């Protein structure tokens, strides 16, 4: 969300976390691999703007909490690759960019 046009809201800092992907609920590493080099976390999805949940957290938030599904990620791709693809599509970069704002 762009807060730059809201009264009393001021952009303070931008942090680029690179290609890091963590689940917004359980902090699972989206690029974790097992002993054979296969991705541990596949699929996943988004239930609100800017969120990315691993498959287990995505399923739980939809089933148990009735969260509205915004996007279901490709189950054939790793959670990390899915999130980076969504970031690139939505923001023009696959990096994790965090914007810090201050409020009056």
C-alpha cells in the first residue's frame, strides 16, 4: 500500500531484504531443502495484500479463520519461488522490500 498521499504519514526508510522468503505466519524459510535437496515448502498462497503464507498456514487461515483467498500459489513450485514470482509481478522486483513510515 502506498501511504505517501495520506495526511500525517511520512516515508522514513526503505529496507531491501534481498531474495529472502519467510512465511508471514510461522516464519518458515521458503527456500529450505531436505537432505536430498528437494524444497520442504511447496505451494502456499496469499490471504491479504502483501502477505505470503506457506501451504500449512495458508490452509489453516482459510479453513479455521475463514480468510479470503487472494491467490493460490503453484503447488509444483517451491514456496520461495512462488513468492519471488508474485513480488516481481506486483512490484517489479523479486526482492523483499520493506518500507517504514512514521505518523504524526
